[in-house]
C-alpha cells in the first residue's frame, strides 16, 4: 500500500453521465495531483493542488473538474466525456510540490471507459 | 520541443542476467531524474532518484546512472528475477522553473523469463 487510495477502481460511463473519482491520502502530504495515462503515451499531468489551492491546470478540458476540499482528499468530477477520455486516471501525492527532488506516491488508479 | 525516449519495445531477458533500460532526453536540462516501476493495473511506484551532479546511484540490485552530457540515464537490475517483470518509467524533474514538475517517459516493459 502506498498510502494513496483511489475509488472506484473501474468505471464505465456513458457520454451523458456525471461521475466523480475520489482520492484520499494518509501520508500527511501537502500536494495532490491528477494524472491521465493512456495506452502507449506518457503520464499527462492534469491538475496540481498545494495546500488545497490549485496551482496547475494543464489545459485540461472543462468536462474535467477537480475539487480539493482538504489536503487529504481530491476529487475529479466528470461530465459529458468523450470516448477518447477513456484511460487510467491516477492520483498522486507529495510532501511539497515546490521543494523539488520529491518522489510521488501514486494510487492504484481508476480505469475509466467512456462508451 | 522537449522529448523523453524510452525503448517502446519490450525487453526480454533471462533470469539471473542484468537488465539495462535506457532513458534519453532532448531539449531538457533536468535537475534530477527518477525511475518508477509500474505493474499492470496499478500506479507507478518510486524506485530511485538521481540528481544532475550525481553520476551513479545504487539501491540493492538496482543501479542508475545519469550522464548530462549524453542526456541519458541507464537503469540496471542485476541478478534479475521474474518478479522484476514490470514497466519501468523514467521521469525528469525541475525542468520548468523548479519545483516538483515531473515529466514522464512512456516506459519500457521488462520481462524476465525463467
């Protein structure tokens, strides 16, 4: 166990559905991240939160909406997704995103399929 | 543009041999480089970090080298075991204004056969 828990592990949704991914970290870290991993592609950073404030948004479509109510929880709200959004969505945490030289702790991911 | 290259073809080796994985990069000046292991259906797990002023780092059967002139890192697993079979990702850090902004490669799949 890495100390980062993601739910659900698998999700199938239609293009008109609304769903949310949840991430919780038990490591006392200050930063949380959402990454997207598609087949044969590198991990793509989507959002970064530091102390509950969004510090990075990498040109992600508005159909993805993050929420960070506290430093231990992170959500990714999904609505009107497209089939090309099907991927493994990974949550990660680190102690401090600005300190550098830090390792990321990843959850097991949510495998999302959009029909 | 910035680019990280890892061998997209799977690396198959025999148990007991040394596996060597390559990470090449262009148009980067990273402050550090990290290696992660990823098993199917799981998130990446951190293995090693090496800084730009370090040539080599070791941890048990793992060894990482970092050549900033060649813009290359090599990741070695000695006395490989079937349990080492996984995808290995390299990630470069500190490339855009500092901080912990990691950019990942696509990974290389390693298969260790009996």
